[in-house]
C-alpha cells in the first residue's frame, strides 16, 4: 500500500466504484497543527503549504499558531495568479514557483500543454536584452518577488539560470509580460494521467 500524492491509500486515486478515494478523517487544520508541533519540538525550522488557493491560505492563517513560511504554487507568465501572489505576500508568506518556466518541454510532452517559452512577445523581450527566453521568464519571477525553482539536468542551463542575477527588466517590459497572462495551468492536469477531472 502506498499513497499517491496524498490522494488515497492505494496506487489508484479511484475506488472500485470509480469515485475519487480521498482520506476524509483528517482535516488540513489537524495536519497543520501536527506540523506546528514539529517546529515546537525543534525537528523542523519552518513549515509551509503547497498549491493552496486564496481561500485555503486564508483558512490556514485563521487556525495557525505558526504562519506558513511559504506557499509553493505553479506560476509563470501564462499562469500568473496575481491575486494569490499578492495575498500571500501581504500576509508575509513567501511564494515559490515550482514551475517558473511553465513546464516547458516536459509538460508539452506529458500533458500536451503550450509553453510560454515559445511566446513571440517573450522572444522579442529576450532579443532586446540579448538573453534567452528562459532567463527573461526567471528574471520576471524574481522581480515580482517570488522564489523561482527551475528544473534542469544540464549544467550549461544551470549556469545560464544563475546569470538572471546580472540584469534587470524595465518596468515597461514587466508590464508587457503581465499582459500576456492566460490563466493557463500547465503542470497539474490529473485528468491526463488519473482519468478524472479534479476541477469539474
């Protein structure tokens, strides 16, 4: 028996009747207080949340004795989530982008999604700064005060990623990037691999 991304206690998210198999006997609040106990015992320094929307974040703030240090979410130029980002920042919660490049090649292959790295507007900004589109997107994420965690196995890309600290985007270019938001989630598409639409 194993847990699949916290959904249930089996290898499938669906039970034998085809209904989503979600644990229902432990609340998020109970889990959060157990995490706070780990901080009190000195076993961890900080605790955070992941993929919480504004309402789940607000609820966590209401019942928490220790505020979440971070909310790790998908955010990139095509899925900017400005309201959530600003809400977290207003309440002192750091926002970490776990998919700052929009998933790029991997998500295109896995989910058939469109990558913001192919966007002509971003390509134009990259040409203006003589940078790669990925560098522009990472720099945009940093300048909006989010933490960006790009994933790569190529050493040349790692070096390229560090160079985003060597330049700054002008406000007008930040505004142009803000205008290309498509509210387009590229990372979590459970219908593609679990056979169920969690957002229906």
